[in-house]
C-alpha cells in the first residue's frame, strides 16, 4: 500500500539531492551544499521504512528480490554518470553506500541466520571500503539505525541522527574546519534530517505524486543532464 507521507519524503530527498548537485553548474552557491545534507538521511529513512513495513522474516519473497535487483542495476549504471560529472571524486557514487546499507538493514530486521550473516558481510565491507564510500561506514550504518529507531522509538532516534552527522564528517573540509560556522550549520541540517523526515512521514498530505520505480533512474539521469548542461554552458 502506497504512503503519501513516504512519497513526500522521497520528493524532498530528490529535490535536496538535485539542489546539491546544481553546485556543479554554480560552484559559488555554497548554500546548495547545506540543503543537500538533507538528501542522504532522507533516502536512508525511506529505505528503512521499506524494510520495516514488510515485517520480519519475509525476506525471501519477490518484492525483496526485485528491490535488490534494482539497487544492483542502478549501482552499476550510476557509476559512469557520477564519474563523468565528478571525475575528481575519491569515492564511489552514493549507490554502493545505499546498497550495503540495505543489506545491513535487512540483517537487523530479519532473524534468519543467512540474513544476519549477509548483514555482517555488508558491515565488514562497509568498514573495509569506508574511505572509498560516500559518507563512509556511518553512511552504511544509517539505514539500519533508522530501522532501530522505528523499532524502539524515543531516544533510539538519536542514533541515526548521530550517524548522519558522522557521515558528513567524512568530508575532509568539514573535518578540518570544525569550528567554522558553515560546518556547524551543515552538521545541524544533517542532524535534523531524520526528525524532518519523520515529520513528513506522519504528515496529512495524501495527494502527493507517487514516486515509483522511475525514481531509481532519476539519480543517474539527473547527473547526466547536469553534466550536459555544464558543457553547453561553456
């Protein structure tokens, strides 16, 4: 069953991501970077809600197979687009981080031994590849942290908030400028992204355009369009 609140979170996440990447057209628009800090935590919250609403011990079904297949497909398709847009990046696109985060979230949600082992493998891969993953190991942990927040509520929601902050501190500039006002504003936006997302989830908005499977293609497509626009701009 489709949730208007969940679609609203998806729209806000995609718009925040688009705003962030528009910096490649307007490098001096530093405020877009701050807005963009909403995107990744919101995508992780969406992922966590998709995991928990299927219930525990339902992993081996067609829905999860399709979900994993789409994530794998667009992880592969997105990397060339990301490299074309940001050839100087030292990390992969966001997709490998989300893929490992999904596997770990499944390991937290489901009790089958194979699923728990898969989650541990994802955790180990996230730790080993952390320098090459966007948002590093904290980014891999974030969807699972949202699952735990949903399960236990209350103060447990602080865990994904702190994970979002830690993920942003993998940015070398932010890490080396901890006393800068820009850093504090950026980290504050990252910290409040999960509470904002939860507020949107429980909002009364019902007539929200659905974000279906086309949402997977939005990521590589918008990267390609921004790069093309930059070439035309030159």
